[in-house]
């Protein structure tokens, strides 16, 4: 845990992602999007998966991997769309040597229980398909990627993050399987990790409040980051509640508000910027730290 605490002290929060990072720039190498598919044994169906490799990647070299999870009612391509621009931000930061070269994996989270699809709605029946994604990710997605792409294995080379429902799932999965993920990022995470409510429902919680922590201190994430907009109409103060619960449970993490942000692209890009500039030991390689 001391290693995590010392590492977290090095993170300098930037509350607004520089606008220029959202756009492609001359002289910067951008990774190519590979739109792949895999067989999910979890639901016995074929599911889509977007992979972005470094532009100059070599098959005989391995790279750390970041799994980036999309919001509710969206898909694996959403966080690449205008406004979010997750790929442009990442490769601009890599070019500036503010982020490590990495593989970016964007799976489709929705994994309906027993493969039974429901009409999307703000209800637990639909949320169950997101809660079930942990099985698909661990048993199907990760083995498929590790077999077909040059991934550096191990928790120190593996990060998970997401926005909104994706942030909720990143916390749930990252804290359920800290043996697999050494870095966890949740940007404006939705309610439901612990008991509470969203704007429509009371939610039972995936963890009891007292259990929302990593049980084995040796597996404490090197980076655990939560952020949320000050003016978020959708998730409200849920991100801050997660922060306070982790604080009460003495779980090392970073928390901050994004000033003026609603449940929007500004909230996502700020959290994402701070996360990708803090993972895979990049902080230890910066001359100013």
C-alpha cells in the first residue's frame, strides 16, 4: 500500500483537458482502429471489439493495455466519437511523452444474463447486462486479446477505466479483480457500486460500503482515480460518495471535481487525461518527479 500512496502523490491533476489534444495534429502518429469480433462463451454469441494499436507497433514487442468502457446506451465506438476523442488524446499525449505507448481496447460491455436481450431501459434488468460484463471480460475478452495481440501480461501492464456506466463497471471490476488490474479509473461513475440510487431507481449495490476496498493490501492499485463534474445532472454527487466511502475504508485513491462540467465530454476528457498520464509507471519516468 505504501508504494501506491507514494505513486499517487506524484499525480498532478489537470482539471481541463487541453482542447488541442482532441484533434489530430501534423507530425503525430495515430494508431489504426481494428474492428474485431470474438466469441463470447459467457452469452454464446459473437460480440464486437475495437482495438487500437500504436502506429509503429512491432509484433515482437509487447505493450501495456488499457480497457476503456463506454457509457449506458452506447457501444464500443462511442468514446472515439467527436467530443470524446479518446484515441486522439492518447496518441497526442504519447507524442508529447506524457503517456506510455499502449494498446487501447474498447469492448462492448453489454452482456445480458443467459444471453437474453432486453429493450434498453433505466432499470435493474438492463443494468444486469453491465454487471455481468466482468465474466465476459475475464473469461472471453482478455484471453482473446492476449492470444491475438502483442499484450504485456500482468496487473502492472493492465489498466481499466470508463465513463458513466463504464466508470461504475471499472470500479466494480478493478476492485473485484485487483489481481488482474493495477490501475483503475472512473470518470463520472454511475450509481450502483455501493447501495444508493440513480435518478430512477434504488440500487442494491455490487459491494457493501464496508467491502468497497481491495482486501489484500499487496494488490492495491498503483493508480485509482475518480472524477466527476460539479454540475452533473445525471450522476449527481455519486462520484464523491464513492470517494468518501473509499476514504472511510482507508483505500488509497485520487479524487477531484471537474469545475463546471455536467455529465459531458468535458468531464470525460479531464478524467481520461489525468488517468492516461499517470499509468504504466510514466510518472516515474518524468524528469520533474
